[in-house]
């Protein structure tokens, strides 16, 4: 549950669970009125000028940190850093066949894995 004023941020109160979405809450200290808005999303996901997130928020979601960024890094390593060893490995596997090629192309595979670990 979030209760907020666009200018001041979240209100500091004791217990607001009894309020429903759309109710009007009057702050006892300042006398300001606030409309109750409940959400399960964090503040940075619902804030901002259009209610779709803070444009200046630099935090990462778990999906971005655990999946997307490592995948992009692996793509970069494959396409740029270790392109030549990968091409050698693919060429060898095409020549020897996919199943037997993994046994016969151990040298190329080790070279590619070494390149990946170095980068």
C-alpha cells in the first residue's frame, strides 16, 4: 500500500490498512488531503510524471541483473572477443559432424572456453 503526495513523497503514518482505494485521507499534522492509491509495485515503478516509473531511477530489476545483462555480455564475448575461436570450433564441428565433432574438436573447444574465461 502506498499513500503519496506528488510533491512531498510518501506520508508517514501509523496504520493505513483500513483505508480502501480512492478514499480520502486527511493528514492530522498538516491538514492536507490525499487520495489513497494502493499498489504492490515499488515506488520507483509507479512514480514519475506519467505514473510509469521515475525516469531518473538507475536501479535494476532482478530480471535485468540476473538474466539480461549476463546474456548481453555472453553475446558480446561470442561476437567480438572470441569470434575467431568460435568460428574455428563451428568449422570443425561442421566438418566432423555434430556428435563425433565434440570429441574430435576438443582442442578448438578448449581454446574457445579459455577465451571465454579470459574475457
